[in-house]
C-alpha cells in the first residue's frame, strides 16, 4: 500500500469516528468519489452530523465540476434526499445556491424534485426556506441578465408560484406572491 492510500484510509476512519468536515475536504483532494460516498454514509446515519458546517460548499471548493457532475447524474438521489429532505442546512449556503442555479438554469424537473424534499423537511420552517429560495433566484436572475431587474420564464414562474402557494398564510406568502406577479 502506498502512502497516499494509507492517508486516505486514515482519513476515512477519522471521519467516521469523529465527524470532521475539514478531514472530508482533505479526503476529497485525495479521492473525490470516496469523499462523496463517506458524506452520503454519514448523512444517512445522522443528517446533522456536521452541524452548521456547509459540506456542500467544502466539496464544491475542492472540485465544483466533479460535485455538479455527481449531482446531475442518476446516482445522487439518496444524497439529495438527505441534504434537502432531512438536513437543517437544506436552504443555506451552497445548498441554496445549487437549488437556485437549477431554477435559473431552467432545470425545472430537478428543481421541483428538490423543492418537494425541502417542503417535506421537518427540521425547519418551509416559509423561511421559500423566502430564501425566491430571494436567491431573483439575485441570480439579475446577475445573469446584467440588469437591475429579475426576469423568469413561464416555467420558472409557475414552479415558484406552485411552491409559494403551499406556504402557510401570512405576510411572507403574500409578499412572495406579489414579487413573482410583478415579473
């Protein structure tokens, strides 16, 4: 066994026994696929193992290309369910940006599937998460267009309306509905 493999297995043992998102980053630099497998395994045991650490952002820093390729492939379903359906960090940081990138990029089916997971996530308030999603979608849309005005196509608007309509009644629901109608 070469030194790189020994270090990889040492990191796997350490991550599985102590958690440690920074060790996961180090493992991802050695073997990105193994890091994804360990992340999924640990999230399966307890979706909040890493606490407030945004593991998605850590792995995206190591290799955004590899992470996006994995998530857009057919095998990422269980991990996405853990991130968006069970984790308290489902609509924060890089997790939120990934979801909103799907919406702004018109990948409506994938975004809708993730939004269903977010809606079923019992670890937080769906209303707060939808406010964050709509705000980020508007921000990304304005940045994409290069104007001070967000523009969404019909499918994007319908998707947002559909999930905003599932929010509990209140000021935030009314505000989001109005913002989307103004497009």
